C-alpha cells in the first residue's frame, strides 16, 4: 500500500508533466493540512480524555463524598479540597487543612512512609493502605486510604485524590479483640472507661451480666450508671495521682452497689490515643468474712495469752522484789531472766495486736491537730527509759521549727517515734547519741531519727519493713526485738498518707526518715 | 475520803486475783475485798462498803460493764470511783470504758510493784 502511494506521488511530481508543479504544491499543502488536522484532533482527543478523567474522578469524588473522607492535593502535596465528611470525622476546620500537606497536619504516624507513597503516585500508580490520623481534639482515628494520582500529558503528577474510610471500630476490635475475649473469661468484672469523661468504653461479660446490659448498651454510658452511690468528685480525686503519671496503678477497697470490692486500676492510652482506665473489680465479700474471722481469732488468742502472762509476770515480779520473802542470788538471776523473756512475749503480743488493728481498714486513725514539734520533745522525754537502758543520749537536732502542725493520731505518731528511737538506742554504742530532727519541707513535715551505731547490713535493708525480719548478724541478734516494730511504723505512717525511708551505712549508723503530709486531704485518702 | 481507799476487786481469774491481792495488800498496804464475779460483787458490795471499784472487763456471766451498771443502780455506789482492768489496750477501748463511767483504765499485764501506786494516783485525782 505504501509503495502504491509513493509511486502515485512520484508520478504527480514528475516535472515533464504539464502543470505538474501546481498540482504537487496543492497536494503538499493539502497533505500538511491533513497532518495538522490530525494533530489537532489528537490533541483534542487527549484533552477530552483528561477532562473525561477529571470528570470521572469528580463523579467518583461526589460518590465518595457521601460515605468517605475525601481530599485533593496538588503536585506539591498541599491540600486543595476537603469534603465535609473529613472535617466532621477529624474535627478540623477547612482553613486548618487547606494549603497544608496532610503530612504536616493530618497524618499521625509516619509509618506509611509518605516518601514511598509519593514515589508510587509519581509513577502513576494507585496507593492503598491504612493510615492513622490526628483528631483535632486529641486522640487518633484509623482509616483505610486510597490515593489516586492524576498525571498530566507529560506523565507528571498533577493532582492526587485521597479517599479515606473510618476503620477505627474494626481496628479496635482487631487490636483489642483477643484481650477482650480474655477479659470475658474472667470471674472479676472489668470496666474500661475514658479518663477524661468517665464514660464507659468496655465492660466484660461478667460486668455486663451484673448490669443486664448487652454489647451495644453500655458504650458511652456514664460510669456513675454502674453504682448508685458513685461520687464523681471523690472518684476523680482518687484517680488524680494516676492521671498525672505519679503512680501507675492503684488498688483500693470500696463498696459498689453496697457490696465490698477490691478495685485494681491501671491507666493506659488506647490505640486511638484516648486516655483511659482499666478497672478490675473483685468481689471480696468472702475475703472480708475470712478477715473478720481472723481478727476475732487474733483478738481472742491475744486476750487468752495476756491473762496467764499477767499472772506469770506478776508472780515473778513479786518474788523478784522480795515481797514474798528473801530469795538467794542464783534463783534471783533465773527469775530476772524469766522476767525479761516474759516482757519480750508481752511486747510481741502487743505488737501483733497492734498490727492486727492497723491492718484492719475499719480501724480508724484519728484526725486531730498534732504539733509535731511538741510531739518530738515529748517523745524524747517519754523515751528516757530506753536512753538509760542502753546508755545513750537522745538529742533534738537544732533548727527544728517551733511549731509544725499536722493532722493525725497523736498516740500512733508517738508510737512511731518510740519504735524508731528505741531501735536507734538499741543499735547505738554505749555513750552514743541519737538525734531526732524535725523539718518543714513545704507540703510535707519530715521527722528524722539518726543513730551512729552499727548500721543495717546491706542484705537486710531490702526487707527491713517486712514482718519478723531482723538482721541476721551476731551483733544484731544480740539486740533483737520482735521484728514487728518497723512494720508497725510503716503501717502507721502510710495510714497517715505518709512515707517512711532510711539510709544506713554499716558501721556508721542509720537515719530513718518519716514524711507526713501537712494537708489533711492526704490523710483522708490514706485512711 | 480517807487517805487510803478500801478497794473492791472483781476478777474471774483466781491467779490474777492472787497477784493483785499481794500487789495491793503486801506491796501497797491497801485494804482489799475480792469477788470472783459480778454477781458476787453485787451481793457483797453493800457489806464491804468499798471506796473504789476495781473491775475486770471480760468476765463470764456479767461483764465488767454490766457489773458497774448494776452497782450504779444501787444508791451507795452511784458515785463510787471505778477503775477497769483490761487486756485490750487500744485507745478506742479505753475511751469506751471512760464513757461508761470509768475514772481510768489499767492495762494487763499490770506491774504488781506499781499497781497500788497507780491506783492511788487515780484515786487522788478523783
């Protein structure tokens, strides 16, 4: 066919033919016009295709607008269009998004690797994946995202249309599903609620059964709906140290709908960035019954032990004093030995009874005004017996405030000082000194008791406040007590909302430090 | 009131009665009448005419509380100072006993060498 056309042209242009040149020129011009026309048609076709493509995308966008979040970006990535759905779901205003890149405002995590996404789009390929978006009011939402690139004639990225679908709920189910399934098997009740709004996010099966709520019925209900005695202000106050990051977990006993429960609270941030609490609530009715039985048992045993001890000690004391007649020196020594051990037994019983009382949350800690300055001076006077017994001096450290009022139980605080001072005297060298200090530290009052004695061996330090724990060295065994004194100190201080600590250097001495809150709220919380 | 009061001691434990008797009579030089129960105290109180009541709290039959309440109903003991002896040393228990009419509370085990002095100190405060 080509050969035929060329022959025909040659024939036309042959100069020996009359008028052949004009004909040739006419044909040439005509041919050029045809070529030009074809080029124009092609161009128009391309433009129409581009328009069609844009129209088609616009149609798709319109359709997507109904159900999805849609945005359009220019070649530089700046957002040029956002639909209402996107604004509604993310909480942003159009003005906050337009002209900015998704990366700078909307995208929460860079794990999509926007550079790689850009690369895919520049190649004219569609990108599809999951992305985590910021919510204007904090928190996140997860979306399924498809980005369609629009290339210009030269194949350069012209625009990109992004269509997103909210998959937060399914993402939550996917991430938390196994955990929730596990919670559903628990005998304890599990509540998950927003830290900010105190509205329920999740209840496990056991909790749902208690309230008779189905899966969909509890979401976003106020936590108060779970308990008719719920006091929001009190509850928020309890949560405050966790929400501020001061403590990670909180365990406390309370009543929910009139039944005794132990609440174990953990703070966490959900995959959506929502600050929330997980509360595991355990019914402790049975435990309370056992505790009450144990308390009754200890009280009875203690009483039954004290009665014969009264007789044993009384009888021996009367004999030792000579009230029943003169006794020879050797039997006298034996009676003194027996008396010392009776005294130990009495202290042990008293300590056990004390701990039993203090462990019982029902035992009230008094909330009277107590001047610690006066208390320290009284404690020094009151414990002179120990100073004499161990040949040490109790000294008030200089610089203590003249008055330092706190709220608390004076007798219990005196017991704390007595236990620490008698310990300090016991572990001091004869002729040594025990310093009792008091300082106002702003929100807390600090009491210190320092001895310059044998110190606490490192291996005993970690377990010092445990019951019946005493240092296992001959030096310490010689000066042993009941092993309950420091445990009592810790319990009393903690029930005052305070803390106890110590610093000890073996061979150089020990300082015990008691920090008590000066405000009464701490005490209320602790008690 | 004389210098040294006559004491009515009510205590169910015979050993403790014996120790208290020695502590009060031999060590302290006080006159003491002893009863083993609240019922016996009610019977003998009128004839003994004590100046001071020293009562154990936990006793079978009538408790110390009940014994004091019964004695208070008798005209001659409506105002007689009473001291309780108890093995429960808690402040709350001490306060409870004060509220039902005790002048003071002595905790067990008591020291027989100082018991009489302790009782006299309370007596003199009355």
